[in-house]
């Protein structure tokens, strides 16, 4: 009976210790990446190639998602604002919603789902097929050759993708508000211009996306490097990347919003 009562506590303690241990390992892994970043940045073509795979190949889902999110914001915002006679403020509503919150968060979630999972799977498969061990045997550091270029590619790509998401979202709001509903075009843009601040809205949103990029990419490369070298292990690592990244993005968004706004 006593063992049955203590079993949940043992499980909770074991899970807590594992989480703390993994957080410490991830911190050490980040320090290792930064220590070996000089080699990867000197061979910047490696990072540029990973920017293509992580950023350019994510453009379709980012652009299309941003457009439809902006169109939904335009419809919902107009329905809500028109009840209070403030439909002219639709441009400001769409822009502020995207620049402050929806743009960085949704772009980071899409980036984690597409590029983060791909990084984890690629590094995990390299580990499962012993390519990382072969690099070590040939005196090539796998952190400098494989991990660091992918890390910096994610950090570089994320703010750019978030900015493109915001641009397409605002364009989607314009299509709904001005083209479909018939709001005055000058009022739409002037309300946006008068209410959006460069520092508190645009710059802070880009800073958010930069932090999201660091967190998502670090989780992705760590899970791939730490994956069990089997097909099931790589699959589990990829799933953990997406789930953990989503939770970290939302938690980090709350912390950053509390400090910024």
C-alpha cells in the first residue's frame, strides 16, 4: 500500500531530476556551440547553405499562413470594431496584433514545426548512421561542422521569417478591410501609421522573434545530437522538438511581453 502511494512521488521526483539534468546539458551544449562558432562563421558558406534549408524553404508556409491570419484578423476585427463604431481603426488593430504577438509567436511555431523538426531528424539520422562518429575519427568536430551552422542559420532566419509573416498578415488585413469590405484606404493606412511605434511595436516584435529563434534552434540541434541512434529514437527526438519548442515559445512570449510591454 505504501509503495503504491509513494510511486507517483517517485515518478515526479525522477521526472524533475531528469528535466533539471537535461536543462544543464542543454546549457553546456549552448556553450559548446558558441565556443565552436568561430570555425563555422569563418566558413560562412556552411551557414548560408543552412539558411537556405531552414529559412528559404520555409517561406511558402510562412507567407501563406501570414496572409490567411491577416485576413482572419481583418474579418474578426471589423465585426468587433463595427459594433462600437470604430471600424476605421481596423488597420491599427491588425498591425498591432501581428507586430506584437501573433507574428512572432505563430512564425516561431511554424518554424519549429517545419525547420526545427527537420534539423532534429537530420542530425539524429547522422548520429544513427555513425556519420558524427566518423567526423570525430577524422579529427572534424561535429559541433563545429554540423551543429553550429544550423544553430546560426536558425537564429538568422527566424526574425526575417517573422517580418515576412507580419508583412503578409498586414496585406491580408488590407485585402479584407479595403478591397472586400470597402473601408477607406487612406484611413486604413493612416490609423496604422499613427498607432504603430517603431521601437515599442516593430523592434520589440523582432527581438521576440530573435529569442524564439535561439530557443527553437537550440532545442532542435540538442535533441538531434542527444537522440538515441535508432529509428524510434530519432522519431521520438523529432516529436520532443516540436512539443518542447511550442511550450517554450509560449512561456517565453509571456516573460518577454511582461518585460517589454
